[in-house]
C-alpha cells in the first residue's frame, strides 16, 4: 500500500528532491521533468471549448495559455522556490 503524506499525494508520485534542487538552479533537463510532471494539470487548466461551424461543441487546448502557464511554472521554480531544511 502506498504511504500518503500530509498533502495526500503518495510519495512515489512526488518529484524527487534532487530534480527540484536542479530545477531551482535552472537545469534545463530538470525543468523539463518539472513541466512533464505538471503537464496533466497544465493541459486541464488550458482546455477551452468552442462551437465549430456546424454548431457542435469542441474541446481544445489553448496553446497560448498553456505556454504562459509553463513560463509561470519555470519562473516560479527558478526565482521563488526555497528548500526548507
């Protein structure tokens, strides 16, 4: 059985600390892993709906919004994250 943390997220689903530490130092590979880890959430939040020419509702990912969210994550990790002892 997976052990859960206070956040309720199983430990094996968290990003490893060395990846986070490398991402804070602006390591491109680590930042890619951070973005990959949150891709499901980014895509969910950037999903929009519109009517097509036949009046059917279509779901799509707003690529501009997705890029903006990815930029904000990178900016937050490289400029604001602090590892507490």
